[in-house]
C-alpha cells in the first residue's frame, strides 16, 4: 500500500491543480519520453507539464482503477467515472482511454462539480432564446436534439432543460447516460453498463416501464437506440438527447443513416438545437451559449425539401452563423 502512496498523492495533486485552474479536462498524451499533460479551458489547451512514462503509466492505471475500468486491457478504448472530494465538494470525473501507436494509453479526464445545473437564463447569451427553449421543453411529447461538437455545452444545456422540467413543470425525469457525467439530485439517473447487459436499448426499454414524463438520453449513437427514442417520443414522452452532426440538416441525415424514416422524423421532431459557446465580454473565463433553434415547422420544411430531391437549407435568420454574428455585435 505504501508503494501506491506517491502515485495516489500525485494523482490527487494533478486533479486539484486542474480544478484550481478551472479546467474542464485533464489530458495525458504519451509522447517520445514522457506524458504531456494539458488542461482544457474555454476550448483552449494549456501546457500543464510532463511526467516520465514509468510514473505516468502508474497514474493512468490508478485512474482506471478508480473508474472501475479493466487495468489489464490497454488496447481497447474504455470509459468510466469516479468521484473525489476537494474542499468539501465531491467532484465528478469522467475518464476516457485510447491506445496510441506507442502502445501507451492516452487519457482524458473531464471534470465537473456535482449537482451543478446552471439555469438556462444564465447559459444563453440571448434572453429570447432562453424563453424559446423553455417553451420547447414544456411540450408533452416529441424529440428534442442537441447538436454540436465536443465541448460545445450540449450536456450543460440538457441538464438545465431537464431541471426546468423537474422543478418548474413537476415532470418525472429519468436519464440514461454512458457514463453519468454529473450527478443530479432532481432526476433518476441510470448508467449504461454493457458488461452487465444494460445497453442503451435495454436501459431505454426498462425506463419506459418506469412511467417517465421526460427521458434524457446521453447520445443517440446506434440504430436500436434511435428506434426506441423515436418510439418513446411518439407514445407520449418528451425525449431530450444529443446527436453528432454539424447542424439540423446533418442531424436529419444522421437519423436516416440510423434507419429512422423521413416520415418518422416528420412526426416526432419537436426541435433541433445546434449550439456553440462564446466568451462573455463582461466576465473573465465565463462562456455563454448561442443557439440555432429549429422547431417542428422548420424541420418539416427541411424534410419536404429532402423528399422532393431538393437541397435543404436553413433560413439565414435562424442559422447558427447569424446567431453568432448577432451575439458578437451585441
């Protein structure tokens, strides 16, 4: 046990340093003679030093152990999570590993405070868009998709919207995540565990028997999950999820790739929300979100264009580029 003490001490020091730096992520990148450490903050990477391979390997193994990952498996990508206290707060750490050509694992640790759910009014740079988002999730059923690259704030927006559903609209909210990113007291959170047979699709089927009003799905990533999400939205549930796409048009084509039909998209879609983060001018290190929000009628227009063999286009005044330009001017 004493042999592990230096590893445990250094690991906790790295996390504490990242928290004090207000980093959202801590990266371990294997290079020729060491691990390069990087902090991510506000979508920028900052040098956090280097540690020798031998020491770094043991730290990576320690974090895998905390995250209940297979420490003997260094070939396959793995993901997990753990909690650790700092200054009386329990922080959530989401861990992802990926093997490199050097046969060493790279690791990314995402950092989040527990039970931190920022109100949508504080997230959105536009008060009118905050109102629009609240009106969307007041719907009793339909599919709401959040779209954007990693680090664009999709999860923050999802938690804000589901907290509004729970606290202000008195809705029963259940989430299915892989893994649970941030612990939230206001909703029932279920974590995917494929090793135990709890896949996204199996978890969704179980959730549907648990009488939810709102279902949060961490990500629509395969055909079966897409199918069940559409079924849930068609049978009286509001489903809020994310999907990897550039914008609403890309989201439609991605759903088509997952065997969702244009007719189903037309029936089920409540809103597609693309977002990006911008630095607030008045607050140091603070970010705010701008949104491209397409609601039912807008999405149906895109579907009609695709059905007619035309090139779908998003109206300029709704586009993300326009929203960003408008936000920057203000």
